[in-house]
C-alpha cells in the first residue's frame, strides 16, 4: 500500500467495484458484497492505492468485524481514515463515514458517532453524494435514538427536515429507514397521538424480497426498542427472537437488542414469577461482558444495569 495506483483504468475498476459492493449490501447473498470488496482490496495490494482504496478497506472492515476481532479491525478502519486524508475527496469521505459507523465505529461512543454522522451528512449533501449523505443521516438518527444523544422533540424535528429534503432527492431506500426511525421517536414521545404521520414503514415494505434483510433487521430492531419502552413485553420478546433469527452473529448491532431482550426478560420474570428465563438472562449477561470489554463507552453501563436488575430478583 506504499505506492500509488497510476493506471486510471484500474482506478475506475476499483470505483466500479465500490459501487457494486454498496449496492450488494442490500442483497440477500451476503457474500456478494464481500466478493466486490475483496476484489477492491486485492487490486490495491497488487497495484497501489488510489482515492477509492480507503473506502475498499472501510467496506471490508464493516463486513468482517466481529466481537473477537474488533480491536484489530478498528485499527484497520482508523488507518483507512488516515489514508483518505491523502486524497481529500468529500464525496468518498461521506461513504467512509457511514461504513466506519456501520462497523468499527461501534467501538467509539454512540454520542460521538451521531455527531460525526451529522457532519458527514452536510458534507455529503454539499458534495453531491446525496445517497451516502442520507444514509449518514439515518445512521446518525439511529445512534442518537439508542444513546439519548439528543432530546426526542429535537430529534423529531431533525428527522422531519430529512424527510422534506428526501422529497427533493428521491432516495426511496433511505426514506424507508428514516420513516422507521421517525415512528420510533413519535411513539416514545406520545405514542404517535399528536406527532404521528400517515407515512410509515410497514412490515410489507421491510420484508420486500428484492432488498434483502437489512431493512427488515432495522424494522425488527425498532419494534423491540419501541415495545420495550411502552411496556409491551410479549411483543418485545417476539420481535427480539425475530431479529436474532436473521441478523449475522457477532456484530455489535445485535448486542443492543440483547440488552433490551435481557431487561424485558427480567421484567417478565418479576411480573410473572417465571424463572424459566433466568438461564437466558445469564447467557445475555455473559455475552454483554465480552462486548463491554471491546466497547466500554457503549456497553459497560448496559452490562451493569442488567447485573443490577438481575441481582434485584435473585436477592429476594
């Protein structure tokens, strides 16, 4: 990676693979995106770096990151960010940002991630990379929601601003994600009584066979999140199981679900005096100890809350 790719044709091929990898992210054959990303990395290793190499490395990290390799992958992602400074294209930086926070960025605090993603949204929109910009907006909203980085009314105003812009930019996939986030915020504020809108993400939209599981994962995630906070324990449990069934194991995304599933299971034990779920809670806490060792700022507090709630039951 010390030399520069001089052949413009090769640079364009790397750019093509990058576009294909981004499109393949939403396809059901997960190996398709991995194939294009590996081709990009292979070309860079053989022929030198170009302005698309940092994105190739970042996309690779977002695909292969797991709990057991997170620290190593985080270093690769940071090196990709450093390499991108040599080229300085704001369009690629927006895509770098969204890929970083889909993978290695989970080791940084979610509050910091939400702030950086908002900046990347503005940068991407001004550089003409609207599609990547709106994915930054959506992912930043997701981070803000799960970390309480912004108060809910302000977050709702921000989402409505994104939706107004989407009437101009016509990114239908990004709109579906953002509508899902909006419904969650509206539900948490007043169960949608005065803040709800007609446009929503339905199960039919999320489970469309043509777009793979990514949108469905987000749909299930937010069903777990909403139903936990409004007190629908059985629904929360149902959607957590649905999410576990389709999500790839070892990714940080699933541990936020495990946290709420664990809290919900403890609530069900307290309400129903049903201790059959205790073993599952033990397993969740064991897995949360592992993820907290990798991402202290995001998961240490969640682990300690689960342990405290469990202690409150077992000590009775």
